């Protein structure tokens, strides 16, 4: 039985199965691109070179939310939950994405030149502009489509840009011209052209003249709230690589990043369901007792079962990793086994943290994520200098476990308070 069939059988027949299938399609496309990127760059760059590339994306991850994820979540909340006009909201959010994208490019360039001097300025700048500016504009177009015509249209936009990345990677690898610089410059050109086309197409579809508009304070405020949470989460997720690199463990950083990347690939099907159900977690019926807790439990059960399967599979298949990337990645096998429980913990924890949005507790949600990220960074700083990559793995697992406990406790308390009212 396929994963899509399982999802269809476990969720109500109210369109959620179709949306989850589209979400899974997006994540599978990302999976193909990630595997191709992982194997091609790993073989081309080696552990040290791949470590530098991983550190660059560890810098991008926490910062990009201000221009991308935070903006799109703000757009969805103000259109779906707050019922604001889509035209003004979309133009305001596009301006937010572009302004933050330009500022973050400068900040990211300074940080990257400090931490990854082995990468050239052109390579770093091209990747930063792609991730902070052009991809952010594409995400705004996709979020506008999701808020107006449904998740399927948003999924098509995301699948297309991820598909184009696969084409670019394949062409560069096949022609033996793949490098961080060639990948960055090629993707910048492709994503810039696609962002213009996507914005124009979505604008015509929803009747919006999709140009930058006046930034509205409520949209900026919501973006900052969501971005603080996602940025903190990104710091917690990527901080282990940054601290490893800061301690001059560059080879270990590359090996650890490779193992971590494989585990992240296992999270893709769950991420597809979470992405497709985001607007459903925002829906709120004040007269329905236990609504958000019930919804979180339903999806959490799926995440728990899937996470156990991934944990077992990752532990069993870890020795295959050097066959894919080369014998120099032998050290990633033990790292992959240590990190195998991550998918289970994140799948279960994400359902509770997203349910808080429907309860209107986005502020508490941000506080929880920031607190968990600070705790994770404290663990990395305390453990990595003494224990190396083992300290990074221990800090990651402890941080994720404490996050699950805090998220579910907060959801249960908030839901019970709502029910009593």
C-alpha cells in the first residue's frame, strides 16, 4: 500500500486527502532535488567542501524566514483567518519579502565571509540573493494562490521551481561543471525569471495587480511574530553545524551534515501533510470543545507511526551511505544512527505547536519555540567543544525531546482553558 493511499484512508473525505497528496508531491519533488544535490555535491566537493556548503545553508536557514516563511504565514493568517482583502495583503507582503530579502543578503554575506572563507564571494552572493530574494518572491506568489484558489495551485508553483532546480543540477553535473558558484549563478538566473512569471500568473488568476505595495504594520507585526519562531527553530536545527564549524571541526561538520541531511529526507512525507494542512490548523470554531487538541492528536498519531518506521529504517540502512557518497563518508554512518529519532520527535511536536495557531496563541507559540532554541544552543555550546559531533547529536535529541514535552503541555492547557470558557 502506498503512502498516499495510507494518508487517504486516515483522513476525512473533505478535500484533505487531495491536499495532502499535493503536499506530498511537493515534498517528493524536493526529495529528488535534495538527493541529487546531496550526492552530486558530496562527490564533487568532498567532506570539507560539503561542510562549507552546509555551513552557508546553516546561516541562511535561520535568517530566510523574515523574507520567506514568516511573510507567507502572515499572508495566510490575514487572508484566511482575518478575512482581509487579498490584493492589498499580497502586495504588502511582497514588499516585506523584497525589503527583508535585500537586508538579509547583506547580513548573510558578512556572516558567510567570516565563517566559510573557502567559498568565493560570487558563489556566496548568488546563493544568498536566490534564497533571500527570488525564492521569497516565489513563495509569496504560492501563498497568495493557496489563500485564494487552494493548496493545489500553490503546490504546482513550488513543484515547478523545485523541478527547475533538478534540471539545473542535472545539467551541471552531467557537463562536469558543477560547483557552488555555478549552481548559485544558474539558480539565481532561473529563479529570477520564474519569480516574475509566477507573480504575473497568480495576479491574473486572482485579479490582483501583483506589484509591491505599501507595507502595513499588522502584516509586519505578524511576520515578526512568526519569523521569530521560525528563525529560533532554524537556529535550533542548524546551530549544531555552526558550533561544529566554529570549533574548526570542518571535516566532522561535513560528515555530520551529510548524516543529518539523510535524516531530514525521512521527514519529507510528514512535512508534506503539515504543509497541506496549515490553513486547517488556522480554522477555529469557538463552540467546538477540544477542536484543536483533537486535530493535533489525529495528525500526531500519524507522525508517531511514521517516525518509528523512519527510525528503524535509518538505523538499518545507515551503512549504505558511504556507497552513495564514497568511502570518505564512512564516519557519517554512526552519526546517522544517533540522529535517527529526529523525525519521530519533530513529527509529533509539530502538530501541537501548529494547533496553538488555531487557538490564537501565536505569541505563546513563538515563546515556546524561542525558548527551545535557546536551550538547544546552550546544549551545543556546552557539549560540542568537549564531545565533538557526539555532543551535537546529544544536544539535538535532548532539545527535540524537551520541545515535544513543552509543546503538548502548552496545547493541553490552552485547549482546556478555551473549553472551560
